[in-house]
C-alpha cells in the first residue's frame, strides 16, 4: 500500500487525528518549515517529538489533527514543498493517548515499584508511538500484562515473537494472527525470565535508538 493509500485509509478509520513520521534535513529552520507547511493546509499540530538524529537528517513525529473538510493527501503535498523532507509513515492516533516521555514513565515506575513492569507495558504504546504492548513470562509461556489494544495471544502462539532472550526488532507478516496485518515489533528482556514486546500495526519499523530506549526502560522496570 502506498503512502497516499495509507493516509486515506487511516483518515477514514479514525477521523482527523493523525501521527505523521517525517525525515527532514538536520539544519536550522527545517522543523519550522515543515510545521509551517502543515499549517498551510489546516493541520493543527498537537505535539512534535524528535525520534532520531543522524549526521545530516532527523526523524520527527508530528501528532496533528485536520479539519473534516481537508483531505489527508494535502499533508503529502505540503511536505513535498519543503526541500529534503520525506514522509515515512502515517497512522491513526488514538486521541486519548497523549504524549508520554521516558522520564514520566520512570517516575510512575518509581512511585509503584511493585508494578513497574506492568506500568511499562501500559505506557509503552504511548512512549514509543506504538499500537500495543505485552509483558511475557518467557519460561511459562504466558502473558502477564497487556495494553488495551494488544492481541489475544498466549501459550505456544507466543513463539511468533521469537526467543525473547535479547533486544531486537522484527516484522511479523500479515496473518500472524487472524485479521492482523504486517506488524513491526520490538522486544526486550526483563530480569526474572520476562520480556516486553511492543508492536505497530502497519509500521514503521523500530529504529535502533528506540531499541536502546526500550532496553533501558525494561532493565529499570525489572530491577524494581
């Protein structure tokens, strides 16, 4: 499915709230230029988060809404007007999710240390702009906690996630669960034979910097 089709599909499913991932040149003024371009087509930007930064480019997530009268394809046209900008991904974004930082999640984990791993599972879809998360007892082969939109999976079916002994990213092909499409996942082990798995229905793939953050949070959650 092309990016135009993904935009139209996402918009028709969820209404005006979108999460837009953009690659842009890492130079002064680029972020402002993208924000101005999106505003020119009526986008109301709720939040911007820098996801990754390389030698000459950055990856930013925009949480935004559009008036019902504005077609989502206009976002592509707007971004195309800014030199060096590429739209990587667009997805529906649940209006109740908001924006949660790693520090805020750590604070919650510290306030309830006995529930640290469960809290990380609940917050990971927000922190990592993902669709779902599950906490797995790797030895027993069962799910200990799951986020609201997580798949109903347990027992031997958990083998689809791999060994869950190291931190890694992978992509599950469409049909890995009945009715589920292609789903990039990221997994990280926790002490005590547990692991957390997060997934994004439809993409994009998890970046190396996101894996580092997930492993850091998982380690701290398991130590509490």
